[in-house]
C-alpha cells in the first residue's frame, strides 16, 4: 500500500519544521560562542576554504574561528556558521572566494565520511577550551 500524496507532504513539512527548529537552537549556540570567544580574548583569524577536491585553499571573505582541526567548518565574527569549501576556481586562487553562511546543524559532521560527528555544543566548547593556542600544534 503506497502512502498518499498528502501524507508525504505532511511528513516533509514536519521534517522541515524540525530541521528549522534545530537550526535555531544551533544558531543560539553559535552566537553564544562568538560572545564567549571574544570575552576569552581568543582572536579571530581570516578563514580559508578548501576546494571540493581538497587540493587548493582559497582566501575568503570570512573572519572567525575554525571549529575542526581540518579547517572544514568555522564560525564567523558575524555569528554565522560556515562550511569552508568552494568549487575549484582559477579566479578564486588570485582574488579569493565569497562564502555564504549555512544553517548550523545541532550535530557537526553528521553523515560525514570520517565518522567524526559530535554535538555542536561540544565542538564549540572544545574550541573555547583550546583558547588562543588551538590549532597551533
């Protein structure tokens, strides 16, 4: 027995509402992180993005903090969440790339190939605990 079209639409709408609610929760966590990082004196840095094939890094329009040591995601000083990847671009090699913020997830890395997923709150707390020397090892 196949599911009715109305039931599929209702399920899709419910999923969208749940994802939007989770993003709002994560946005609040990210905003708090920016306040906490500034209060702790953790200086932001110019974030770079990796090409989709992983072979090239590009300058971006975003200043903030990396959340993972592989520099795949970050938080901007604007309180937004960024996925730090971009399509391969010759122009980008010279002039950089412009990134748009993404809706933040409550679970960082969920569904990724590396198996390194963790709650957003934990990722932000680890970054704060790393202080000013995080990523300099």
